[in-house]
């Protein structure tokens, strides 16, 4: 049996939903709830350390940085384990279970560090194994695949938008354990959806995909160029993510001293972490329409150019926050945060 035929037998039975396989809905919802749990916990983490555990701001930032670095590093190892030993489905199930357990353990002070390590290790299995299943839902030349990834990543921002509003409000109002518990419930919800939707997903094999010899010969010559390109992009993304994660770290700490009053009401500190995903959700259709117009005119930017534009905008936002912190070291208006 040929490679293509064998791959097709491993796909789930066709069952379209709005022109897409039903498996995409399962993966979308699983991802959305996982992101809800991650961003819900992140919205509370620094405040929990400084206010409940009474850890200094400096050490809290170091712990936050170590945790996020570990969480981004573990998928490199977790993806290899999933490919060679566990298979994608088992890796997702084990990883989601570990993350849910870690979120619930966050509610208990003695297990704080163990809980962070458990979440990061679970993320290492989960993160590379879930989105890779999208590719298995489609044939090799299916034009719907690119759109499917766009839909999938909408779940990242939906979960990221809802998490600070729900987990953050519970944590700030009723107690930190309520917020962490809500994050754990979110991860369990995603796991249940994934388990119930198994029949809509392709079967999982532990072995890595084997390319035919002609494919290896075809792409072997450009392997070095591809590696260098991926290395450059990887370094750029690493720097960008390091800056982006300050939203839950140094920016979150600075927001404690910001004037958050709107009339007689006070905006919860954690709510500001919902701004970025909200803007992504609102502005993505506008940007897609703009890129389409440029493409129709033959002037569309390359993916690397788009990344560079995004990085420059991000740098400008942090420059604006730095200006606000300089002009108003204490009591700056919350509009500075919203505007950046």
C-alpha cells in the first residue's frame, strides 16, 4: 500500500460540518479550553506570588520567567516522545490530564512549584500533538487546510480573552484558589470534549511519518537553506515571545499601581490581559481584507515582512508603556495600558 493510501486509511470517516471535517470542531474547542486554562492561570500567577505567597516582585518575575521558558522548551522533547512512543492522541490525553492536575494543585501553597512543573511538562506533550492532528484531517491537496489552521488559532484568542475575565475575576474577588480551580475546570472541559470526539479524529500511530525516497531526494538539496530560515525565524519568534510574555509579568506588576477607576468602579487588574486577544479577534478580519487587497494588486508583503511589521508595532507599544511609566511613575491612567 502506498504512503498516500495508507495515510488516507488513517483518517477519520468523512463528516463535514459547515464544509469542514467535524474533527476540526473538536480540535478547535479542545484548544480553546486549553488556552483558557493557560491564560487563566497566567493572569493570576504574578499576583498570587506577590500577594499570597509574599514573594518579592524581583523573585516573582524570575519564577514567572523560568516557568514560561520551561513551558516553551518542553514541547521540543514532548513532540519527540509523542512521535516515537505515545502517538498524538495519547500525548494529548496525558498532557491535558497533567495540566488539569497542575492547575488544581496551584490552589494549595505547598505544591506551588510542583504544580508549575507539572503544567509545563503536560504542556510539552499537549502543545505539539494537538495542532498536528489538523493536517491528518485533510488530503494532501485539500485547499481547506490553510483555512482550518486560521480557524484553529482563533480558539487561542477566544480562550485568551475569556480566561482573565473569568479566572481573574474569581481569583481577585473570591480567592486565588477559585481562579486556579476555574483554570483546571477549563482544561478538564477541553479533555472531555477531546475524548468524546475521538470518532471524528484520525487514528494515531506512534511512529513518525515516513517520507518516500523521491521526496527526500527532491527536498534534500534545500535542507540547509530551510534549516537556516527556520533558525532565523525561531530566534525572532523567541525574542518576540519573551517580550509578549511580559504582559503577565512586568506589565501586570506595573498595572497594580495604575489608576484603574472608571467613575466609582475599579477595573480588575487581570482584565487588562484580555485586551490583546480581543484586539486580535476584532482586527484580524480587517487585516485579512487589507492583505487580500494588496495581494490582488500584486503588492502583498511576505510572511517575514508581516512578522517584522508586527514586531515593530509591539516594540512601539512597549515604548509607549515605558513613556507612561516615566511620565507617571505612580497613578498613571489605565488608558495608557489600553492604548498600548
